[in-house]
């Protein structure tokens, strides 16, 4: 079976994250020039602080992991788009957002892995990170 092209969906996931941040009152923008380590910059102009956010999306409902090789960011937001499955057997569900400090992800990275795949089940407390947008706000509100 040929590899599925999910480029539009991954772009959409970045805009979903951006929209969540903006509706929570966090000034943010999408990086339109291919920044290798991050996709979105969230800011706090009053404190002159910013947070670099890498968005990792998975198209399939029930996805078990994601690929990450670059850790040049402050946060990784995993977006489970839950769009069903190629064979049509999986249910389409609402997207889920998991906000992770990059250190939480980087400590699990296996440098010997060619693909850089990280299993969601290996991330301690992964499910508790759902919709934890406030950790980005807290990071931005710290004293420089």
C-alpha cells in the first residue's frame, strides 16, 4: 500500500494549535519559513519571552507514536487528528492535543533509532498532558 500523503492535514494541525493558543490569549504566529525545530512561536511581549513549539500530528485514529529527530524547541504539541483509518474501519473522532515540555520527550529519544519514532505509551503521564496549554503560558510568564 503506498504511503498516504498527509501534508495538508499536518499543516492543518499546526493551525489548530495556533488557533488554540490565540483563543487562550497567547500571542502566537506560525513560522512560514521552514524552521527545522519548531512550527509556532508563542510570545509574551510584556516579558520579552517566547516559546518555540514543534507540532507533531498523527492522522490515524489510535495512532501509537510519532517521529521526532529535532529537539530545537521548548514544547512539543502532539496532535492526534483521529481521522479514521485508510481501510475505513476506525472511527473518526475529534482531535486531541497533548502539550509536552521538550525535555520530557528528549529524555526518551533513542539516538540509535534510524526513524526517531517515539511511542506514546513510553511518555510518563502522557494522557495527563491533554490540553495542558497553561504550561506554555506559565513558561512565557516566568522572569527572564
